[in-house]
C-alpha cells in the first residue's frame, strides 16, 4: 500500500481544493494530487488492484479501510501488508492490529535522542517493543525490529546503517525482513513505468484526472499479465520473464498501431488539382 504524489502547480479551483494534498517539497512544489494504491505481489507478479484519489481531509485509517474494502469481493488472503512509512501513526497501527492483519511498516525516526532514535544503537540486529503515545488515551504498543547493515562505502558512507520496522504477526525472521520489505519497491518502479503512458492534462476536474491515472495503471497491469502469460517460460521456483524483448514501450507501440489500423488514421492529404 503506497501513496503516489503528482506535483500540482498554480491556484486550485474550488472543485480542486479538496483534492490538493500537502507534503514535503518535491519538484518545486508542496502541493500534489495524491493517489493511494493497493498492490499485490505473488510469485513475482505485481499488480495494482485498487486506487483512490485522496482528499485532504482523508485520514490514513480511512484510506486503508477504503482500499481493503474495495478488494473484499476478490477474497484475497492477505499474508502480509506492506505499508509506506507515510502511514506510520498511532491510529493506523491500532487499526491494523484490531483487524488482525499482519503488516510491516518502516518507523519514522523522529526526535533527537528519544522516540525511535533511542533504538539506533549497537552493531547487531535485534527486536524490542515500544509504546508510542500522544497522551494517556492515545497510545499503542507494538513490536519494533531494528536491522543493522554495514554500508561498506555505499554512497561513500561507512559504518552501521539502521532500518527500523513496525511488525505485527510476521511470518519472516529478523534476518530476512529488510530483504522482504525491499520487494515493495516494485511498487515504486511500477509508478515510474506508469508515468510513461500517463495522460498529461490541464483539466481541472479531479474525476477526470483519476480516470487518466487509472487507465495508466490498467495498462501496466495488462503488460505484466502479457509478460507472465505469453513472454515467459517455466523456471525453477517460478517463471523466467523476458522483459527485454517486450518492454512496456513496445506494448504501447503495438496498441498505437492497432488503433491506427482500426480507425484508419489519415496520414496523407492532397491539395485539389488546379
């Protein structure tokens, strides 16, 4: 589950205003159209199952509830829910624990010495518990896994790098959690692929923008299914996918050619004689 932010520039109309999402500056703006997506990963196949345009008054709990409800008819057994760190909050953790949904989510390392940062110590990975609270009534206790990785000159840095995860009923070990969570980055690569065919528009209607975003994710899903069904071969532990011979741009080119043939696109004009 993730958030996809598309930069917004200019002054929003009254119709747009409820859908303008504020976040950290990116691409020269703090205003965005935001879309929450629910993504499934199974046997190496990554598909977007649900998408929602976010209104600025939507809470993270409301977003999660909507996305989960939208796939309830699919009867999917969620083994583990992977969430972006943007969902890290007392309300979300309490809600998911109440629903008894196993999940993994990075913790935000806030504070100078207290909070999550107090656990960034040592040279070995370990597990602990932590109680996050705003007041006596607003608190939650959860399992916290701290993973230590040696940078070994990566990005010209050395020493220990810490990764902190909130976990609930995990089916994996401490040694594997960092690698397991990194599978989620396939979501972000799908965002980059989606941007190849995303319809750029100056239309001010949020519903039209959501439609265009939905079409782009649908095209990516079609490509993934074609790769899995037609451009692959059985391999030990799964299938061998030949992405290099059928890229997303190649599929878009095929679609464009098919549309040209179907609608008989005019590519030549003639001036009247005389």
